[in-house]
C-alpha cells in the first residue's frame, strides 16, 4: 500500500456501499434497493437488471473482469467460483455483461461440500442467492457478491442461511416487546456484532520447516522456551517494526474493503496480537470477519510472515480466541442493551436483560456446542480462556439491581443514578460494570461479550444460536404480556419470576478457579469439557423443537450439521495424529539416534585415553531409554489411529479419536519434548519454540 494512504478517501473504496449506490443508481432504484436492505426483503426482480448493470460498470472500473458468488459452506471457510463478464457477440469480439439474474442467483457444484448426509455425492446441484444486506466488493480482479448457499431440495448448505433466519426471528420478537412499551416507529431490530480477532505471527522461513504447522496449524511437539509470557511484558507492549508494518498494511487492506479495523495491539503471549473492528449488523460482521481472516493470512505472506489462526498453536502459552461482542439495535439507532434516561427506557432494558439471562440459562449446551471444535478444546477450560461452563457476568452493581428487584427495594450507589420511575422497579446506574476476562458471557456496558469463540471459528454459528435463544425468551415474554390488564404489574411479576428462576447462571467471580467448577455443579450448570460432549446438544429434542419453532433449521438440517461436526473433529485429530507420527518416525527418531551415536563415539574416545566418560554414558543411556519409549508410543499411536479409522458410526468414531488417539498423541509428545531438552539444538530436526516465538 502507499505511504500516503488517505483513510477518509480510501475507506470503503472497493465496496459497493450505500454511498456508491447513491451515486451510481437512479434515485428511484436506489430508494427501492435501500428499502430492501433496511427491511431485509427480497430484491424486486424488476430492478435487478439496473442494479446489476451499475455494479458491473463500477466493478470493471475497479479492474474486475470476473464475478463470484461468495458463500460460506460447512467447511468453516468461504468458497468462490469465478465467471467472467465476457459475452461473445459473433464477430470474434466480446462485450462485458452482467444480468440481474446473475446477480440474484447462481449455481454451483455442491457435490464436494460437506452435507452431513443431506444429499448423495452424485446430487451436485447447489444454488447461491445474493444477500443484499451485505455489500458486494472488488478483490483481486473479481466482483464478490455475498450469498447464501442451499441445495436443490432447499436445505441450507451453509452458515449464512440459518444466520439470516435467526436475525429475522429475533427482530420479530423484539418488535413485539417494543410495541408493548409503546414504540410504534421501529421497523426492525438488528443484532450487531464486533468480533475481536486474535492471531499469531511467525516467520515464513521458520514455519516452512515444521510439518505440523503446515498441515495442522499448530505445533504438535515443542518444549517450552526459557521465557514465555510470565513477565507480562508483551501484552500491550511496544509493537516490533516488522509487525507494525504488517499491521499498517493490514489496516489499509481492510479499510479499502469497508472493514472498520479500529484497534491493534500485542496480546499476552509472545508473537500474539489482536485486531478489533467496530460493530456492524450481524451478517455483515460475520462476512467481514471471514474476509479479515483471509486477508490477514495473505498480507502476512507479503511480509515474509505466516498468520496462525489456530486456537492453540503453542503449548504452555495462551491460545487465541475471538470475542464476539453481541448486542441488539433498532433501525432508528437505539441500542436496546444501553440503559436510557427515561423510566420506560430502563424498564425496557431490564426486560431485554432478563430475556438474555433466561436464554443463556435455558440453552447453555447450545452455546457451548456452537464453539466446539478440536482446536478450541485445547483452549476452553485452561487458565487463559473462559471455562467450558457457560455463565453470565453482570458486575456487582447490575447484579445488585436485580437482587433489589427481587426484594422489592430500591438500589442506591455513589454513581449517577437513572430513575426507573416504576415503584416496583429499582433505579440503577449506567455503565456499572467492570470487565471479567474469565467469564464466557460478560455484560460490558451496552453489549455482551461472548468469549468462548475460537480464533478460526466462523462466528455465524454462535450468533445463530444467540439470536435464536434470545428470540425464544422474547417470544415467551410477549406471549405473556400481550393483552394483560395491567402491563406494569405484569412486567414486574414476569421480571422477578424470570430472574429468580434463572439467576443461577449469573457468576461474577473467577471463572478459572476450581472452586467455580464445584459451585457450578452445585448450581446444576453443565460442564461440557470437549467437543464430543457438546455436539449431541444440537440434535436433542429440546434443540430440535427450538430451531423448528423459528424456522432456523429443520430436523434434517440439524442432524446433518451434527454429522458434519463429528466428521470435522475426527478428520482434524486424524490429520494431527498422522502428522505427529510422520515427524516422530522420519525426523525425530533418526536425529536422536544420530546424536546418541555421536555421544557414544565421544565416550569411546575418552575411554580409549583413560578418561571415564560418566556424563556421556549417562546421557546415552537416558537417550536410549527415551528412544525406546518413543518407539513404543509411536506403535501405540498407530494402533489407536487404526482402531479409530475402523470405527464406522460417526459419533463412535469421534469418541475413539478423543478417548484413544488424542491421549496417545499427548503421550508421544511428552517423550519428544523431553528429548528436545536433551539433544544438541544443532541436531534437532526442526525450529524450536525459541525460534518460532522470538525471531521476528
């Protein structure tokens, strides 16, 4: 990027955003398209050709020759098939065309994408449908059109379709609540999200020497470096020049694509960093986060670096998460989780707060399932990330507010107060929370920070769950309150009852402590420690009933997604196991035997001149013992992999990988990591943690 990059001039320059629409489209067409976007409606086919022509002309001016329907299959990453704008005209020349039909709908071969048994391999037809609420953009010579992806039979084959359905559901139910509070002007409520993205940067030349990083995204072996993160000197520390250059370049790429990269800093672990954007509508934020991860990796390569997005690239230091900051906003700009100045505003705030508390307490297993991956299992529950137990942090003041609500007393504090104005509802302060980094779901002033998401995760999944479970609470509230004789009394009774029934999920203490695990068990809160524990929640009768109620997933789609989750888990652990075995057998074992031979040669030379080689003999004996152990653990890992591979049923297969293959990998690693501390570093076959974490 240019040294004289002008942010105001360049921001969003590669995006067909509202400003560009206003300039490029006839006024009446712009109004119709704007209404489509604002109200999340289907695009009127009568204006599609005009919109398509304007987008095409704009994209060609930006250097685009192709277009692609950009979608998010169940692989967890994005997919794209590029078609050129060219159309032959019969005289050996071409023109550039792009129709409304091509804009709105595309067809893709869906046979090789995960479907969880929804369709056979020979059933190849899949469709993409434009999501007009997420802006088209130009990148690498192509016009990218964000789309949903579904099958010939209409089943959702992607992450976006259920997300859009869930956004409609929570909007519908939130509007019912707002109407009860006398708000007839809001037409739509939009879940908004800001996704903080953590990542590691390592040198590309060093990365290329490690098969485990190349094939799995994490180090399967590695003894700790002499210095880790214990000094806390990397967190918010001065950014190294090479990293700063990367961050500057990354910002400029993101800004051109309209992504509001706001914050950048060093994270806790060495070589770890974070980027955080501003809030955006939920589906747009999900699209932009997928785009951000892709650009992070590509820009890193331009700087001779590799961006690692695995949840736990290095043992012994912090892994990487993606904090999903979630809120609800009206189309008039009101944040519904922001306490207001009027009594009704604050009663309304408490209503939405209670609905969220109820939702999280009733469906913690779904929230845990939504972030469950083989990579995230390394992170959740460690003293670096939220525990696997789902709880809510409100802060002392806000928790006191709801306790006084239950008791029927007023709450007082030294902070500035907002008077609710209803005798049964207490007054309370605005912005009354500290931050609790150990909480998986923390209220931070005007939003909830869902901290369980892994760094590489597509956040469409957890946000689909969040939107749906909150929609369910709001629906139950609206069903009870609509038509009641005395709204104030009915609301009071509803809030008190809801908080009494669900306050067990509120916890403001240290989520990292063993005491919390014991307390959570007493409260009856589930603790799903692994992906294998969490996935069955997706197809429980309770979940099926919930998702069918709001039309988010059919029962068939839920079973398909559970199948895909299980397959992904098994495949990820299988690749790791095969990679670990290959490294140990073809790199580590020969290196250790060679070094042992060198030690024995030195011992023989000393003995020949009458010097007792006690140190060499002791080291050679230790190396020999570890080599024998290494070989035994290699065989055990091989047996475990064969046992898992031969297991047919998908859940049983995943359990086999979890219960047998993964522990065998850990036992192999323990031996290898000890060997690393015994072998001359010049003989060790791949870069160590010292080199990986401290050479930028």
